C-alpha cells in the first residue's frame, strides 16, 4: 500500500543509523549539560521523541478533528483551493480516481 | 372689473400721496425720523395696495419680476458701492469725506446715497416678497407637507 | 508687488468683494455667467484670506476701522491668528465648492434660478466671512443674519429634487432665527451693563463690571443662541433635514463652514469677550455644555449608523463631530482649545469631501440612499475612493486629519485627567467606523443592481473633491502648518481670557 | 527628509505607479527592480538616524539605521524580491500593489526610530496584508480577511493605546529598549505579541495563510511575523517572560502540524514553531541569543518562502494543497521536489543547510544561560520541525500515496526563483561566517564541530527511522479530509454560540419578566431601544414647536444655574 517506504529504503536508513551509532565514539563530550554526554543520548531523543510525538498527535486528533465544512460551506477549508487568483491557471492536473 | 368702484378710485387717488410720503421719509431721513428702510417699506406699500385692488397681474405688468430683482441688486450696489468709491478715493471703506469739496458735505452725500440704495433695495424686496407669495401656484398638495 | 494701500484694505476687501459681487450674480442671470463671476470672486476672496492668514501667522493683529471711526464707537474689523484661520477655511471651502457647484447646480437647480442661487451663495459666503472678521458684536449679528437668510434660501432651493427641502428650510429658519434672537437678547443685556458693542471694549468693561445677574443672563442667552447655530446636541434638530435636502453644493459648503463659524463665534465670545472672569461661565460649560457634547458625540454617531440616506448619515456624523469641538472648548486648557481649533479645520476638509461625494452620487446615480448605491464603488471608483479617504478621517485613522485632531483631544482630556471622556472619544471612533463601514460595504461588497448605469463624476467635481480628500491626508501627514496656526490661535485666546492657567 | 530618501517611499512610489503600467511583462519587470532600488538606497549608508520630521511636538525619527535594522532591512528586501519574482505571472493589480505596499510598510517599520512612525507603518502592514488575502476574492477568503484584519487592527489599537500611555509615563516616544513595568509597555508588548502570534493569539496565522493566493502566501509569510520579531528584539530583549512564551510557541504547533491536512496550514504551524525559537532567543537576550534570533529570522524567511513556493507551485499545477489529495508528484515535478527538499533540510537544521547554522546559535545560548527545561523543549520542538516540515511536506506531496496526478513541471520563472532561494539556503549553510558577519553583535561561534554535527545527525536520522517504522506499521496518522480545532474555535464557534444562547435566554427571561412587570417599564425600555433607530426619536424630523421647547428647557436650565 505505501509505495515509497520499501525494504531498500529501510535498510538504507538502518545502515546510516548504524554508522551514526558508530560515530558516537568520535564525540568529544562538550555538551552544556551532563546528560548530553551519555552515550547515544541523541539517538534516543530522536527516536523516542518522534514516536511519542506522533502518538500524542494521534491522540489529539481524537479530540479536535472535525469535518472540513465544520465552519460552514463558505469557510476557507471547504472551498476549492485557488488556482492562481482571478487568472485561470493552465490546468494540466488530473484529479485522482 | 366693475366691482369696488369706490375702492379703485380712492386707491388710485391715494397712491401718489403714499409714494410722495415715502420719498419724504426717504429724503428727510437725516433730519427727522425715517430713512431708507422705512421709506422703502412705505414705497412698497403703495405697490402692494395697487396689487390688492387691481390684482397681482396688474402689478406684475407695472413692475415685472426682472425689474424687482434688478432693483434689489442695484439698491444693494448703490449701498455697498458708495463705500467702495471712497476706497478708490484713498480712504477707508464707508468714509465719505471726499465725496464732496469738504468732509461734512461729503459725509452727507454719502449718507444720502446709501439711504437711497437701502430704500430701493427694501422697496423692491418687499414688493418681491409680496409678489412671490401672491402669485405662488398651489403646486404642493396638502399631503406633501 | 501689491501696493501697501491695498494691503491695508485687505480686511474690508475680504467682505465687500463678495458683497458687491452677489447682486451682480443676480443681475447676470444665466447659468455660466453667474457661475463664472461667483467662481472668480470666490478665488479672489480666497487669495485675500490667504494673504491675511500669512500676515497674521506671526501673531500680528490687523485692525481696520470702518468709515474712519475709532473702535469703541465705529465698527472695527479685527484679524488675528484665530479668525484668519477660520477665514481661510471659509473662503477655501467656498472657492472649491464653487468649482464643484457648476455641474452639480446645473443638475439640481432650474436654469432660470441660477443667477439668484449663486447670488445667495455668494451672500452666504459674505455673511460667514463678515461674522468671522468683524470685531464688533452687533456687526456679528448683522452678518450672521446675512449668512443665515441666504442659507435658508439655499436650502429651500433643493426643492426641485425633493420637496422636503422647503420644510427643512422653514424649520431651519425658525431655529436659526431663534438662535440669532437669543444672541441679540444676550448682546442687549451686555450692552445694558457696558454701553459698548466693540468686542475688545466689551471684554475690558465686563471685567471691570464684575459679576451680576444681568451678565449671567446675557451669558446664558448667548451660549444657547450659539448652541443653536452650531447644532449643539439637543439643539441640532434643524441640521439633519437641512443638510439632507439642500442642494449638494450647499450641503458641502454649509456643513464645512457655517457650523465652524458658529464654533468660532463661541470661542470668540467665551474667551475674548467673557474671558471667564466669573466662575458661573466655567460652571455652565462644565455642567451643561460638556455633558450635552458628550451625549451628542455618542448619540450622533449611533443615529448615523442607522441612517438609510448617505447625506443624512453625514449630517448626524457632523453633530457628533461638533461634539468633539465642544469638548475641546470645555476642557479650558491650551491643549483642548488647540484640539478644537484644529478639528475645526480638519472636519471642514473631511466633511466637504464627503458631502461632495454624496452630491456626485445624487447627480450620477440619482440617489443618495445607501441601499440604492450598492456596487457604486466599481462604477464611480474615484468618487468612492474619496469617500473612503474622508470616512477614514471621520474615524480618525492615522495618516488622516481626523487622527490629528483626536490625538490632540485625547491628549488634552488625559492631561486634565478626564479618563472617561478620553475613553468615550475612542469609543465613538469605533461607532464612526461602523457607519463609514456600512457605506463602504454597500459600495464595494455588493454587485450593482441590474439595469443601473452610473458613470464617474465629471472632472470639475472630482478635482475639488480630491483636493479636500488629498488635503485630509496631506495635513494628516504633515500637521505642522495647521497645528502651528491652531496653537497660535489657542494661545491668543487664552491670553485674552482671564483664566489663570495651572 | 532632505538628506535622505526612505526605502519604504520607493516601494510606495512604485505601488502608485504599478497600476498604470498596462503591459503585464513590463509591470512585473518594473516590480522586480523595486527591491533592488530599495536595498540600494540604504545599503551604503553609515549607521545613524536620518529623516527627521516634526509632527505635533515630537521630532519623528523616520529612519534609523543600525546593525539590527540593517539586517532586517536586508532580509525584507530579499523576501520582497523572492515574493515578487514568484508572482511573476500574476496580473492582478490589487495583489501586486498591496504586496509592494506591504513590503514597503514592513521595511519602513523596521527603520522606524520612534513609536509613532512604527505605529503608522505597523498599521500599513495590517491593511496591505489584509488586501493581499482579500485578493483571492472567494467568500471564504473574504471572511478570513475580516478575521485577520480584526486581529491586526486589534494589535494596532493596543499599540496605539500603549504608545499614548507610554508617552504619558515617560514623555518620550523613542523606540528603544523597554521594561514591562507599566500598563503602557504591557500593551505595546501585547501588540507585538499579536503580530508575533503568541500562543492563543496565533490563529490568525493558520487562518490567513491557507486563504491567500499561493503567491500571496509567500509574501505574507515573510513580513508580519518577522516585523514583530524585530520589534520584540528591539523593545523587549532580555524579558524573561518571553523565554517561556517562546518555549510554548515552539512546542504546541508541532502536534497540530502533524495531523493537519492542509499543507499551507502545516507550514503556518511550522512558522509558529519557528517563531518560538526566535522568541526564546529574544527572551534570553544575550548577544549570542539575539544574534541567533536575527540569524534565524534571516534564514527562516528564505527557507519558509522556499517551502511556501514549492507548495504554491504544486497548487498551481494541481489546484490543491491537501495531503489527502496529493502524492507521487516526484515524477512530474522533479525540480520542485528537489527545491522543496532543500527547504525541508534547511528548516530541519541538517548540517550544511542554513537552519543548522542559525538554530544552533539559539540552542547554545539557551543552554549556556542554564534554562534546561526550555532547552529540552526546543530540542523536542526541533524533532517536531523535522516531522512536519522536514518530512511531512515533501513526503506527502511528492511521495506518499500516488493519487494519479499527471502534471507538468512548474513554470520556469517559478523554478528559477525557487532555485535562487535553495541556493541561498545551501550557501548560508556552507559558509555560515558570511551570515555571522552581518549580525548586529560580533559573534564567535563555530557550528561545525564534530560533536555538534554528529549529535544533530543522530537525532535527525533516528527520528527519520522512527518515521519509516511508523509508516511501515501503519501508525503514522492517516491522511483524509478534515480540519482540526484550534483556539480559533473559541471565537468562531464557542463565543457566537454562547452569545446565541445568552441572547436566547435573555429573550426568554425578558418575556417572562415583561409579562409580570409593569407595562410602562417595558414601554420605556422600548423607547430607549428605539431612540436611535431610523425611526427613533433622535433620528426623526421634529416639529418646530418641540424643537423650540428644547431650546426653552436648555435656556431654563442654564438660567437656573445662574441662581444656584
């Protein structure tokens, strides 16, 4: 179903990450706070924070999501997107389905 | 046109005296009571009497509206113009001292001219107001007010 | 370049040039001749008042004695920074309105009445200039009557377009006459006390005389009389109808000048003649005029919001704007006075532009009803743009003159610690925004009704309109000239009064 | 005024001329020259204050050139150039004129040496930018314009009252550093806050940016908020309170951005978040932090414009900016994709891109001032930036779900200007010292230390890994048509509803009450209610007699006073 995050892409990412884990030993430990010097702390921050953020956002979605015409049919969200102002664009796009 | 014969005759008889009296008031304004305003009103009264007895149309034939407007304007010009003349004579406005050979006479001449102007303007204005009211076509229905 | 002899005669020329020209207008009759004369005369008048303004800006006071009689007995014309400023406003507005009048009057007045119309117009100007320039209190009454009587005639001449002009003129006549009569009664009472009619002399003798019941009566009559003439709040009832039904050129001219001249008279009498030598005068201003002015500011604006007719809307907005000037006066501080005087100018400029716009609509769209003017912004872009500029000035948006005057007024109110007054002024600006917006919305946001064809106003109307609109921006950006004149005038008034300033 | 020609006047003069140039190409070319002329007018001047103008009792300092205003003048000139060039194909005179006025007013505000001048230009930006949104001319856009304008005018009004009070307190209107110690300065602070989109005042941003035309949004994104940043930096540098505001600002939008469907709104949230970094920098107020803020504003204007341009180009070709409608465009718009990715890498602060060299200044300033929690918030926010701006924007347009679009590449002028912006991003990233040299305070900072580069890459790539896994396991939020409530719900829904309910109950209670109350009271109240209406007593034509009655009453009162 998703056509872009394929196995090669994942493997590529994993290789880069592994390299960066290795590079962790090149750090000279000049952080402002002591915990900055813990091994692999930034890897953890990146990974965990990202995951938690997405999950929290999904949770938020439960609370605040509304249909597009929530503010009425004349609100900006329920209008079709603009072409380029009053001048008609060269329409070459094909809508999906 | 044959009604009120006495009224018509008497009115015609009175008219010259009214006008004469007006002129008396006009010219004696600087010695006795009177002056341009009063004279003008009395003068206008003569015309109004004429109109009351003979009808407004007759009055308008005697003094057409254009003449009235003109007389008003001329009267005012006479009044204001006299002052302007003294400006040209190198004095302040309304200072008539140089209108004649000596200041006192000049002042007298000035006042006489001014009063004449006032008289003409007032007479014409009074008559014009009367004519305006008397000849007004009832072009407004009561509901319109 | 100009002979000294003429310079010394400038004060009188200011009045007699239009005075002589007026009857000639009536004699000339036909449309273009009368107009051409009136226009030429108004330009000359403007030039004269500009010269007067220039020669009094440094604080010189010009005095001119009519007929060579010395002041306490003879009539004196006295030009100082304050009335030179007002003269400039009156003659400037007069000249531009005259330019504007050509097309507008041709549309609104019968050809055969043009001579008389322009004659009355020039008379009205004469009267207003005379009222402003004279230093003799009774002469004020004479010129006041000249200007008022001709204004009644001018308002009534709107009858061709709308019969209601006649009733409006009649009501105006009654009210105006009462106002003038009150003034004369008051003046009579003052004469009883002092035996003089020259303003400077009056001032002097009133201080000597001290407090008395007669003086108080005179003061009350004069204040109420002027209150009528300048359309102070509950005495404003003549104004909306008169401004609405008068011919457009008359609305523009009268709205910009006649109430302003009345405000000037109020200032002149309060400060120069009475000079607040007794506490009663201050009490009247603070306990009667101030509350009424405040109510007027708010009520005028709110009523304007609900008006259907553009000219009427503008008329009610005038009532509210006059309130500002009165508030400035009642502050009795240099700042407040200056705010009033500068607002005198600023409001004249903005209102003249706005009424000219309304007149252009009357001529090109045949109506000044707001709902009939929907979409007019597209058909008459320049005219409507001028309205927007003038309207912004009424609201007091920065970079317009309205802002300048409100700024000074709010500052002056705060200086006195009158917080609620300052708040009210700001609040009324919001209301002003509401009524201006109502029209702007109708003009721009709605389509033109079907079958309505409107063309842009002719150039002779656009030019004066935009001169006013432009100057309401220009003087909003660069207020140094107007504020210098206003502060000079204010300090002159204060120097003349006997109030002791903190 | 005689010795100097203000740059903003060049813009205004150009705006006055533009509508009268009939040939479209000529018009666009003319406009393109304006930013250069504007920049040239102050580029070579010595620092100092010029262009005094007497106004009331004040001597206005219209033009003050110093380190801070110079660099903001430069940023705004670049932004004006980019947005005008991107709008090359636009023929709508309203949009063209208002964009020129907008840019001119913003530049004028930056050079304002006193609060009154600032206020005038402040309002100028409000009006011009509102027109820019209005230029789209759909009912929704007009409604948005009204809301937007209300916010901007509210800001102006607060500023105005603030200036008046400030002047009364201090007797000065100079625009200098201020302390939050009086009502006046608080109001000025709030006015800046409105424009800077502080939390709870931020919704105009998310409301307006998706509403303008695609070109209009590029213009909008550059000026208003950065002007507020400048004003805060000038007036309130070192105000502790700002640090926490900034932290909140940088943090909360990332959640909203992650689930937003409209890409331009995602970018608006991202803008909010970026402003948060700058506000933190201002709050810390050390030279390093302020330099960071300025540098960040500088690079931000460029990469945010680049991102908005790439979204704009996509809208231009597809007519939509919704995640739920887009995907798989990389085949058809490869250049746009490349530039978009440069923008994304810059905003996510990848080494060698402009965001990296600017954001790290703020982060190290925060760390060295010891605000550990704020620092952590900023780090979390950085991951959030990567999420919504670094990954979501390019991924959802050019990859994601293939929706079957077959479109042409963006037109050449658009590509050129995007290429220009992208080049700037890379150049600044590679040669940071050039940027640092322009900053108001001398800065000794080297972003490219091994430690810094490695930790940054670790964080970014592990986050990317997390993203890939989340996509893989279908945890990543699905895209479909929807909107999300934000604080604007309060004034678009909640307050109107409350008002409706209250009105309803008041009416009901009133009816009940009226039934029992004396009828005369009701009538009296109705009289007051009606007094001002079109047929109201105050608006009616009165008979002469009653008018005279008023006169008599008034005279009576006045005379009565005489006997007291």
